[in-house]
C-alpha cells in the first residue's frame, strides 16, 4: 500500500462525503410520502431538465464504461471507439420513442417496461418474460460496477474483497433510505468530478507525452507489431461491419434496459426528455475523450496490473495505472474517487429498476395481487437490497470475467425485448403469441452464436466476445457481425411470421388497454397522473 | 379548455422528424471516416470526424425539438 497513501486518503474522504449526501437525500425536494413506490423508486417523477441530465447521464455512462472502453481501445484500437458512434446514434434514435413512453406511462402509472407490455398486449405471460429478461440483463451490469471500483483499488495496491463489501453496504444503506433521490443527488458530484478529471487528463497528459501526433503514432506502432490482424488505429475490412452493427445494436439496446427508463420516467414532462436528448451528447464527447486514454496509455508505456489469480494482465486497470503514472498523488486520488463514486450512481439506479421489475411484474402479478402501496414499496426496497447482495456475491464467488461475459450476453438478450417494448409503442400489429415466439427464437439464436465465439487472447472457447464470424453461416469471408444484430433479425422475422399464422388461424389476441392519444399526453393533461399509484392496474 | 401546450396533442408526426435520420445514419457510414488523413491537431480523420458527428447530433435534435414543441 506504500506510495499510495495520499491517493487513498483523498479517495476515502470524497467517498465518505458522497455517502453522507446519499443519506441526506431523503429530505431533498421534500417528498410528502416516501412510503409509496413512486416516491421511492421514481423520485416522485418531478425531476427537471438539469437533474434528469445528471441522473440519466450518471446512469448510462458508468464506472465500468470509464474503465472498460479505454481498456478496449488499449487492447484492440479503433474497434473500441465504437462507443462514440453508439452514443451519437442513440439520442436521435430514441428522441420520439421515449417521449411516447413517458406519456403512456404517466397516463397508466407504468413504472417498468413490462408494465407497458402487459397493458399494451394484454398478456401477463409476455410481461413476465420481459420482466425476467430485464432482471437477467441488469444483474451482471450491477456486478460490473464493482469491477470498476475493484480496478481503482487494485491500482492503489489494495487487494481482498473487504473494501468492496464496505462500499456496497454503504450504497445499499442509502438507496434503502432515500430511493432514487440518492443517486440523483450524488450524480451531481460524480459528474463534476469526472468532467474535471477527464478534461485535465486530455489536456495535461498529451502535453506531457509530446502531443496527439506522437500518441497516435505510438499506438499505430504497437498494433503493427502485434500478430492480431483486427487491431490498429483504423478499422479493417473484416471488422467494419462489426463496428457498425455493434454501435447500432448497442444504441437500440440502451433504453431497453429497465434502469435507463427509470431515469427517463422520473422527468417532469416530455420536453425535459427531448431537451435531454440534445444535451446528453455532452457525455458522448467525454466518452470519446475517455476512449482515447487507451492510446495515451500505450504512448506512456503503461503496464496493466497483473491479476494474481490468473497471472494475466488485467487491462481494466489501465486507466487507473495511467493516472497514477501521470498525475500528482492528490489528483490521482480525486480521479479514483470519481471512478469509485461513478460506480455507485448507476448501481443504485439499476438495483432500484430491478427491484421495481420484481415488485410490479412478479410480486404483485403472481404473489400478492392485492398489495398496498406501502407493501409494494417495502418489497421493492428489500429486493433492491437482495439484488445488491447478489451482485457482491457474483464478484466474490465468480471470476470477474464471468460478469463481463454476462454483460455481453445481457446486451444481446435485452435487445430481444425491442419488438414488444419499442415497436410496441408504435404498433399493435404483432400478435402476443408472435412476440413470445420471436423472443424465444431471438434469444436462442443469440445464445447459440455467443456460445460459438471463442476468445483467443484468454484461451476461452465459448462466450469470448460478441463478434460473430459470418463464415459460420456459410459465407466465404473473414467479416464479423455483432451477434445481437442477427438475433434481433431472427426475432423480428419469427414474430412477424407467427403473427400472420395466428391471425390466419383466428387465435384470440390480448386486449390493448391503451389508446392512441395517450401516447402524446403531457404534463398538465388531466389524464397524466403524478404520484397516484392506486389508479394503475 | 386546456391549451395546446399542455399536452392535448394528437400526434408526434412532423416533417422535421426526418432530420433525426442524419445523426443516426452518418456515424454508421464507416467509409466516410475510416482514414488517417487529413489529420486535425494530430487526430486522424477517424477520430476527429466522429467526435464532430456529436455536433451534428446535437444540432439536429435541437432543431427538431424547437420546431416541434
């Protein structure tokens, strides 16, 4: 631990200040009654443009992103930069979709995507599938936030799991206490710290290293020496399609995650969402710069910390080690705190979203149909604790690589909810049976493809990445494609074909509980409910 | 009567929405930017042009927001 004392002190002090804020947050913006699920889980749904910007930004750009994206650029070069087009494409893509989701959710009191699907397609079974898909996709995401904290701790020379357990116990306690208010308030601090650190990094480090020209030429030199054909500071013929489909597929998936929707639904009105779609790309700019930290690490000759368990380099430590190398100790401490706190905001929102899914779509639907508001909020709070304990156990008991694999799978599986959730906002054409069949087919196709993908760099034979070689499908090419893109295509085709068959066979479809004008209702409309949960199903 | 701004809209259709396709499609056309030259401030084209697409995205969504609100 020697040599890292200043860093550690700064890190711990900032971490404690922020945790204190988390507990105080319950009193912020004075809720009348935090016992109801809307209050606890959606912060009362009255967040304006700024809070929403911090909340959604803090939710989408996680500690793991800050650690993993530069690690990917460090290892593979241009392909890792997909994170930038991904976050440019996503906002115009969901601009209208999210406004519709906000409206229909506020008219009917929906808290989760599964709530919407249940009402839209009149199918509790489909809603259950959507809820389970969301839960499975979210869990490893929470575990991954711990990987972000762990990378920072490793760079400070701290090993062992106790610090992580303490960090998550604190997180669990204040989420239990304050609900969505805690991450909303902490997000201010987290993002301010991140902006300061990254701006300092992209101005200071290149100047110290000898300019961007030098950084890029060093990176090109490194990739030219490696045997892997796909890496380099530009894309190759083989990975361009992967780049495009990965960026687009990830953009489609982002707002299907229940936790991204939680932040969106907590906003005050449709315009807050639309304004945020133009303002959130400020984070994309930050992310682009963060990605380039991977190249700076190459130019600086940064060596990742070796994982004592596997004896292999842990590329996720590349950014923390780079900071340690470049910055004075106190500022490295600030940077580490930014990453550590950066993990807490999304982890809190994700566990709240997962808890809402369980409470609304499994507990209330199947276990206790007549649950009161207070009961619902209570179950939700408990589940959010269980989810976090589960995430900690994932890290303690499983190889961290497993969480990363699960996260990869998570992207592919959450995409399978697109026909029901995102297309469902636009059309009622699909038959509920068609959607269920498409979901099953897309999921199976996705799993099959991921199973076939090896990772030569760590010797894994299965689930080694998301780049599916087209030659597996009989094409004579070295090109790869994002597995999620094919899985979603399979899903859509099956959903459409089964819909046509069921229609032809005159199989009864579910009732649609929503009506067209509800998709455009805004704040001030008498149908738009704010805090009333009892009015929903 | 409720005023139109307070949410009595019946549709979100508008010709302005087509503008949203620009920032959705542009960043996915790799042939536009998969090159080293010309460099800008030491950044290869691949990196600076994609960063510049963020501005395109912000401009388009802002225009659509202002024209349709």
